[in-house]
C-alpha cells in the first residue's frame, strides 16, 4: 500500500505496544529491522530454521525473499528467485509440507485487474546465506473472473494450495487443483465463504485450523476438510495489518504489519487456553461482540478507524494493496 495508509498505521500504532528485544524461540513479538523491508506483506515460519521467518515486500526492485531472525529482527539471508517474470504485487508466502516456499504474486496493484496471477514455488534453503534459487512459476486464473487477493495458504499435510480473495463484504476460499501444472493454466474455484475482508491466512502446523486476518480483526476456522466451521474471533493489532503465520510450535499466531521497522505481534493461537475466546473475552474483530470492558475496547478501536476513514477516505486508500 502507499504512504497515506502507512501514515495511518503509524498513527494507530504509536504507543500501542512495546516489543521485547529478543524472541529466540520464534513465538514472541519482534520488529523487522532491515531498511529494505518497508512493505512486508507476507510471513511464514521456517520449519527447519528455528526462529526464522520468511517475508517479502509487495513491491521490490527484484524477486526477493528475506529470512528474518526473530531473536534480533535482523535479516540473515536474502533469496533472489530466478525462473520467474518480474513480480507485480507479491502479497503472501506460505510453506508446504516438503519445506517448500510458496509465494503468491496475487494482488492487484493500483486496482489493475490482471487476467491471471502467479504463484512461485522453491525449496527452502538448508543453509541461510544470500543466494539465488530457481523457482517454478505457476499461472493461476479464477473460475469466476478476476480477483484481488492477499491471502495464500498451503495445507501442511496435503500440500494443496488455497487463496482467499479480498472483498469488503467477505470473500471466498478458492481451492487449486490437487497438483499444479507449471506449463498450463491452473484454475482455482470458490468452495466456501470467508466472513472477512482478508489480508492474509495461515494453517496451524497440524492443518486443523485456518486462521484468517484482516485490518480490524480475524477469524479462526475449523478446517473440517475444507468445509470451514467458524471457531472464534482473533484479536489483531490496529493498523495496516498485512500478514499472518503460526509460530513453529503452533502456540502463537504471529501478526505482521507493513511499513519501515514493522512489528510482528504474537497472539495466543486460536483454541489455546489463553486465547480471547477461551477466556471468555471478546476480540476486536469488527464482528458482533459481547458487552463489557473488552466489548467497549473493541467499539473504541472501531471508532478510531471510523474517524480515520472520514479523514483519509479509506476505501480509496485501500485500492492499492
């Protein structure tokens, strides 16, 4: 997204929380310090490198992925992808069951309606160092026409790839073919509604829960073999929230922001004993909530957003993802 909304995010986040200096186990808050990463739009926890999270800019000077050490916030490796065209609007990253990185070039930068979008697949390197890796590029179309999307999730058990389109009144989960073809067009079909203006999604490590986040909140779904069942609301930090990943051990949901020096905030994973739903409190999600102090906090947060809508024209600003 462009600068006005980044300013909005900065205003909302100022003084909202303080991040610890380290997160050695990969399930604590951290800040991305690399000055090159100003539009972090996706996040994926490495399975073979503890404490490492992969991220990327939605627009960059090349086809780059960054490995960030959550204990320091520093980038420890930069991957340059070859075998792909010039990325247009890279919005998401996920890790498949064979330690393969899946990258979603699935956005509609500046409102452009692309007739097709791209997915990139590459092996996660065993050694973390700056290197070039050849990726496989897949052409994706939707069965019901062009879509803007920012959410990509690869099931950790089956390896099947899913996309959620981004619509203000809620989108759909789109399922890809069981095996994607690098030489043909891969048609993704809508399977079930998602009740959220989605900016990212992630599977739990066991594949039983799909967490979907937006700007004002999120929803955890029981995967149920793709027949989604709503479990609980997810609280998210206010601002330009663009990414989500489970921590490697599945105890935390890591929620990333966009902007220079962007924060990644760890929330208790859906279904845990400390999660908002389990403790009986209402999360700030933009959904109907319960009364009481937590409900008032949610209303207050929404009021802040509403005021910014009046000032900046949120609908116009969000046209550029």
